[in-house]
C-alpha cells in the first residue's frame, strides 16, 4: 500500500515533447552507426535483484520523515564529483539549449518510469558536444549528474560520446555516493555512481571488455560491489563454489542477496542450497527476497509449497508473506544457527 501511495503522490509538473538533436552533438560523436544502446542484461538483472533493499531504504525514510516531507537528493561531501556550478554552465548556453537544460535540472528525480524521461534527457543533452557533457557530469546538482550518466548509458547518441569521456572522470564518478531519487518501478534512493556504472559498462564495449571491467570492479572494495558481483556471477564462464560461500558469509546484506539471487538464476538447481542460506541469513529482507524468488521461479502449484522443502519456521513465515498473508514489515522468526 505504501508503494502505491508513494507512486500516487510523486508527480512531475513538466510536460515534454521530443525534439531532434542538433548537428553539434553528432559532429562531436563522429560517425556512429550503432542501432541501439542497451545496458548489459546481467547488470539490469543484478540491479533488479536489489530492488527490495532499495525500497526498504525509501520506506524507512517515509516512515521517519515529518509529515509532508519529500525525498530529496543530497551531495556526499566526501565523494561528490559536483565541482562546477550548474548556474554558470546554463548561462553559457543560448535559447532552447538553456531552456531544455534548465527543464531537465528542474526535475526532482531521475525518471526511469516511462518515455518522458528519455525524451527530456535527449532534448537537453543530444545537441551538446562532449566538452559540455563532461562539464555537466561535474555539475553541482547530483540529480542532473545522474541523468547525464543515464543518458550516456541508454541513448545511441550518448553511447557514441562515451569513448570521448575522460576515463579519470568515469572512475571518480563510480565512487560518487551522492544520493538521488529515482522514479522507476518504485521510488528509491540511488547513488550517482550507480548511473555512472551503467555508463562505464556501456563504454567498455564488447563482452570480453565488459567481463574484464566487472572482474576488476568486483575485486575492489567498491560501493557498488553488490550489483557488480551479481552481474559478474551471471556472466562468468564458471564460478567457484568457495567464492560463493565466502560472499554469502559477508557482513553486507546487499552482497549476500545479490550473490544468492545471481547463483539461483545461473543454476536453478541450487534452489535448495539457496533456501538453506535464506533460513540462516540474519537479514529478514534477504530471507524474504530469496524465498519470493524461489517460489516465483517455481510457479508454485496447490499443495506443493515450501512446506515440502523445509521445516524452518523462518522460511515458512516468508512463504506466508509470499502468499500475501501477514504483515510485510513485521519481523520474521529468528534464523537457524
């Protein structure tokens, strides 16, 4: 219910219409004949696997915030890449270019829900050259920075500009923990680095380069490590069982959830082992999300529920929630030792 209410009250007041890009961006990009720009599927799946944890953070904010307070973006002073004034950058643009950039900057969230977001991003950004885009990636507005990275990741024109973006800027942005609000399937908080990662993997190019980039990032102590590990496990030719066990024992619940769901997707035959972990995991959200995934994949039939797989009170309670019974926010029974 809280998700439906949040979706109902979170609206944007800007109506947009698509306008074709000017020749400036095309000249900067050079000849680029790629038919489409898509974020690697394994990364999208890893992102989706962490959706419930992202929603929990938003739900906690909504429960604790004063009446009428809305979720807002916030710079992280320690990692922010926003060193350049957006006001000054907009002042250097003329006419429609300035108007469209200011319209994009006026949004309170990164719109990933429908067609308006991509159209407004295209209208504001596709006419700009690579130097202007690089400046905007360092604007003192985290929501705008996130929107520019997303445009680079998702659009054909952006994909053509990506190789021209300074690798050092990409590396800094990956570590940017500044918070933005995303309006997608749910209203959630994400970091600017989240969108920079989508663009970084598009920039990597072919499958071999993407895999190499994922391995490099997975081996580092990276703030986006859960999503990176989830994507790498889905794509890797082989995954060592010892590595899986080690990741499932890490203290970060996001790592444990991303790894468990990636392992399950990679090999549905692991369902019993993944459920066993769910019964022992100390995070209610990790347990519930794993149970939901197993039962959704199994397309449960009458009389063939979780009862036949385990006698764990924790898993059975999660099963009841999957069936729509009980409180979704109440604690589950304690995990097995």
